[in-house]
C-alpha cells in the first residue's frame, strides 16, 4: 500500500470522526496517525486533505449535490460522503493529483470501508465530477 493511499485512509478516519463533532482536527489526526504508526510524510499529506476538505466543505457539498442525481447528501452513507469529499477536493480544488488516481483511490477506499456497491456509486459520481472539472 502506497503512502498516499495510507494518507487518504488516515484522512478518511479523521474526517469520519470529525463529522458532526466538535473534536480538534489536529488532536484527532495525531491520535489516528499514532494508532496506525503513520510516517511523517503520510501524516502531512493526510493533514493537507483534512484541512482542504474542512475548509472547502460547502463548495465540495455543492459539487456533490449537483453531480449526484437522485441522492441527497444525508441519504449517502457517511463513509461514502466523506470519500467523495476527499476525491472532489483533489479533483476540483487541489488539482495536484491526476484525476484518474484520485478516482481509483476513492473506489478502493469505498470497497474497503463500505463495500463493492459503494465502489460503483463513488465511481459514477466522480466520473461526473471529473467531466465537469475538465470542462472548466
């Protein structure tokens, strides 16, 4: 498993815990990084993702609402919603990761933490996000 995959997994765990809580993001990150014996590089990349998703959450959710036909955010599984936010951040805002890599990583996270059907669901939505991001 690559360092970036580990970092995305770490960011997913942190954002999952932070969803609907008042916990301090740095403390949550430090806890999960220590628990998973994450390297400094892995923790640093995860921190970038957590900060980026947190700072841009309204914009990310607006993109998800626009691209997910027949699904409201609160109808999505919590883990799927967080995986999608991370990927949309990487695809539409950060743009330092190739779109295909961000999508593939998200599908793997969905399969691992949510299930095979979630992998297809995530892929479908991110395909639309990627198409609209490429059109900009």
